[in-house]
């Protein structure tokens, strides 16, 4: 593709975009934004999700008092 073809294509795309109503452009932008993954997943994969799941599980056990061993009854 030559540079003049690219400039022509780019200009056509820009004109098509600018001819759309502002509400349509805004809706399209919001739709694309909602389909993206969160930035933490984009950068680190599933590790942040796994860590948050583990910490929530740990906190709930700690809150319930399940993280301690029951006292041993040595009489």
C-alpha cells in the first residue's frame, strides 16, 4: 500500500466518523470501553484475581476465627 493510498483511506475513515451523529459516536465509544478487560488483567493476567480471591477467603476465615487451631485439652 502506497502512502497516498493510506492517506486517502485514513481521510475517508475520518470523514465517515465525523459524519456520524455525536450520540452514535459516544455510544460506540462507551461500548468499546465496556468490552475491554480491566487494566490489572491486561498487565498482569489472572494473578490479581487469584490474589484477591485468596485474601477474601483468608479474611473470612480470620473473621470467623477459623485460622487458629482449637486449643488442645491436655489435662
